[in-house]
C-alpha cells in the first residue's frame, strides 16, 4: 500500500463547479499535512497547510480526518486557472522529507 | 534571487556519461532535499541534508547516485554512468527546519534526458 494515495483523475468540471478531492495516508502517527499544486511542467508549490480543525483560504477548504486517515480539498467556484495537478502531502515523525501522493489532475473547462 | 535555484534547467546526455546537477537553496534554509519525478508520476524522495548532520540517503535508487552539500548551502547531485531510466525531472527543495510542518519550497527542476 502506498503511503499516500490519491485518485489520479482527471476530474473534468465546468467553470463555477465545486469539486472535492480526497487523499488517504497510511501512517497514523503523521502530524503535518499539506496540499501542493503542480502546473504542467512546473515545480510543486504550496497551496495550503491542513489543520486538524479544518481551514479555509478563499475558495479552497481543507479538512483532516485523523480517525479515518484522510485529507480532503474542496474547491468552490472553479476557475480555468485552477486546472492543475493537486498533490496531497504528508510529513510524519521519523520521516525526513515530505511524502507526496501521485496527484489528482483537475481540468476546468469553459 | 529569493527562491531555490537549480541548474542546468535542461540536460541531455548520452548513456554512460556522468552528470552533475546543482541546487542553490533559499538563504538561511537549513534543510535541503532532492526528489525526482518521472513523466506522469509522483515525486520520489532521493536524499535529504539537515545542517551538519549526516545526510539521509535512504531514497537513492542505486550507488550511481550521490550528493553533497558544501558549506551548508549549495548541493550537487551526481549521477554516474547514466542510464535511460534516469531520465526524469530532478527537483530540489529547501526548508527552514526539519521539524514536522516545515514547508518546502521547490526549485524549477533540472530536466534530464539520457539518450
């Protein structure tokens, strides 16, 4: 089993739609969680950290469910510019690097 | 510059040749990481440096791969006797501290093509 698993997609949604991605992780002791965004042929960039109580940044909402070991990302009012691959990232105790999921590709269509 | 800088941005080499990839982290960042990403795949951890501690080399795929970090700043990743399966984008990242929760900032990567 992969340490971080994501549905690869692609998710094809129209502009203005709401879309949600889930991610599961295997290390129950993991402490830090992030969503990164990666545009085609570009480096990953931090989208947002994920906090236990859930957090929102504009149109983006991240949730963490420790009991079920999954993380979610909700994007409201999708824009064309949201088209990218979204990487679920976990950093746990004893690990010296971030563990990246393979990413979920989102394509927002006009 | 303010970000992580990698060079070269692209490298084409012949099978069997050695290559060196360079990473210049954000000033003041004590942790430095190397990853690689094959086409359409996720990021694969290679090696990590933190201050003066021994590097974590647990992700290096073979003994053809090595890395060093001089003076706690610039790092070079060396691949000896390159193989076609080494073709990938090699990404470097740096962060302020090792502790969980440290955000990593990535360079634009070096796209390596082994012919």
